[in-house]
C-alpha cells in the first residue's frame, strides 16, 4: 500500500466550493494548506494496477486549477495536471489516471 | 527624517496588501461576500483596513456557518492632511458578518465520484485482487519455462526489480518486455523469450479486462451529466462606526477655544443579506442595512487659524494654532439602505477572468431635513489574472442619479446636469505579496 498525496493550487477568489476528491475511489483527507492550496491525502492506496484521482472544485471556466501527485513522496506527473471545465454544471474537474 | 519614515511606512502598507482582491463597487461595500483576508491601505481615502473571515475554510463543506470581521481606520480628510500639519479627523469602524451557506456541491460531487465510481469500484477491486495475487507468480513461472539458462537469468534480473515498482508495475513490466522483444543487441534467445512473455501478458484475460475498465472509468466520469451548481448564503451583519471631529460654532472673542466644539459620533448599523451564486457564472446579491449615520459627507471642513499676540516688556510674541472643523450644520440621521449587486464572471482568453458588477445603492433617509435620500448606480469590472499576480479594474458610477441633493437646494442654487456629465469613473489597482516578490 502506498501513500498518495495530491497538491492542488486554485484561484481562491474564483473557486467558491471544494468538492470531494477520491483516490482510486477511496475517500481522502482534504485540508487547505493556505488560501489557494489544497492537500488531498490517503496513506492506504494500492497503486499496482493503476492510480486514479477524481476531484471537483466549483468555479468559472477560466478558474483553472492545477494538481501535482506524489506516491510515497515521489512526484509521478511530469507536468502539472490541469482541471477541465464542465460547462453544464459549472465545475472544474480532475479526472486523472496513471 | 520623520516625514520620510512616515512615507516609507505608508508605502510598505500600500504595497503589502495580502490577498486584497476585492471587487470595486464605488462607495459602500459589495453585498457579495468574498473570501478575503486583507490588510491594506487606500491612499485616496486614507484608510487602513483589516479583514478576516472563515470563508476559505468553509469552502470544504457543502453547508456551514460563515463569519467575517472587518476593521477600518480612516482619516476623514484624506492622507494629505497627515503631512500638511492640519488636524486629522479620525474615523474607525468594526463590522461583523455571521451567516449560513447552503449548496448542492455534495450532490454534484456524488455524481462525479461516489455514485459513478461505486458501479465500477467492486469489479475493479475484484479484478485488481485476483490479478495481484496470481499475475506476478504466473509471470515468474512463465520465465522458469525458458530453456536457455542465460536468457532466463537475464530476464529474471530485469523482471524481479520491475515487480517491486509501486505505481503501474504491470504496465511498466509489459513495456519492458516489449522493448526487450525489439532489442536487436540482445541474444536471440532473450528476444524470443521476451516476445513470448509479452504475448502472454497481452493476451491475459484479466489484464485485458482491467485495461478496458480503465478506459471505461476515465471516459465514463468525463461524460457524467450533472445538475447545475448553486450556492445560497444568508447572513446578518452588524457594525459600529466612530468619528471624532470639531464643529465651528462661530467666533467667541472672549474665549477663542469656545469657538470650537469637540463632537464624538458613534453610530450602529445592522441588517441582513443574501447571495445566490449559480452555474459558477452569476451571483445575485442583496443587503438591507438600518444605519445610524450623520451628514458629514455632505459637509466640507475648513481650516481655522487663530493668532494670539502678547507683549512682555519690550518684546512682542505671537502664537498660532490651527483647527480643522466642520461648519455648524452637523446632524445625525437614520438610513434604510438597500444594496443590490449582479455579478457576472466573464472569461477573457484562456487564462483571465473579469468580474463585472452592476450595482445599485438605495439610501432612504428617515429624516430628509437631516440627510437627503439618494441612489447610486454603477458598473465595475475587476480583472483577475489566474496566477494571482495582479488585480485591477475600472468602474463607472452615476452617483445620486436622481440628483436629490441638488433638487433639495433653492432653485437658484441648483446645478442640475445631464446624466453623462455626472458620470464618474476610475481605475484601481492592487498588488499582492507574490507580485512584489516577482518584481525583484
């Protein structure tokens, strides 16, 4: 089992709510480190087959959010992962798989 | 030296606005509660403000209590008076906000995460478990079937460490075998064995199912349809404002000091407000305030200089004192204030957002003799850079659009103007610590 940490940066003024984040479909611990920086962690994730992070922030189209993912302290994404805007509900969605 | 130090201190405050990303709404605050923690100076108004609230933390919960505190200190006569030697007319205020916020963020989160993922979670778990239990061992037993000892030894030396990798070990192993099967520098026995193992992995039914599940999972979540996001905030607010100033009562030749009277004003205000945000595009805001205030904004101060001459023996001396005072027309008044805001988030290019705010401020006085009722209308546009380095904007305002103050005057004193001649506009910019750090 691995420790997975996601560090999300977001434009604080434009993001009105932070929704749920799941790592491999397990609920994870969310904590605001500072205004505009969210830390999502779960220390008990099996990443043998895959690593899947799904998370939502509520904000307008250009309120882009970025995420870095760490597995056992090692960063596993080469470039910051950018959120996608879902027009119909007005959310910024992370749906990232490794 | 003292003056330089004051200028330096003021500049530090001016430049050290932390997260001071407010939207401009002319006079009076916006009805929209924004998540600001703010220490800043407004040079034009000579005010120092401190704001704090729990809005950033409250974002984590779909529903919950919110609170905020604003403290403001201000020189009524502007910053220039601090340096001009005249007296300062101090104003201070404290205001608090307490409210509750509701939203449908939980339902939307469920649509994208829990609800959809539950369908796949069980099958993913069972596939993942059976794969983990047997697949590693299966691969090793396949390797032991290789007849060439040197090929067996070489492949084991590569595969065993690969199986210890944490993230995506099987995908990485498959890639390693694929590369080995194409590597012409290796012994033919190794290449042939790697090809066999690669095909074995590729054709494994469980592995195929996991791969298709990954695709299904990713695209499935991408295509989830969900309801429109909304957030409703209801709040109450209460404030206290204090001012100290001089009133000029008329010259008293017997005792000059009696010409001025020190006044202290203390006014309370309270009311409630509602914000409704929908689709992350629009916010509608309304706030009602009952406010105890005064008519100082309608009056302007004068500087009075009193020179006293005295003679002692053959010497003649003079002393001069300065007083800043309002004319003797000071009155208290009560206002019913109705503030409306309509905010629209406008996306500019790929990375920037403009928050446009159309606002209306209705100030109904309960006593027209003491304070005239008036209405302001305005539009502000605040520019947000996504990296948070800079914020600024422009605003356009039509103050007292019914010209109530002018109409109250005697007809020969009235200066009624067309609306376009009464429009005021301005540019405002604010810096944050991060932007300053990047300047050096």
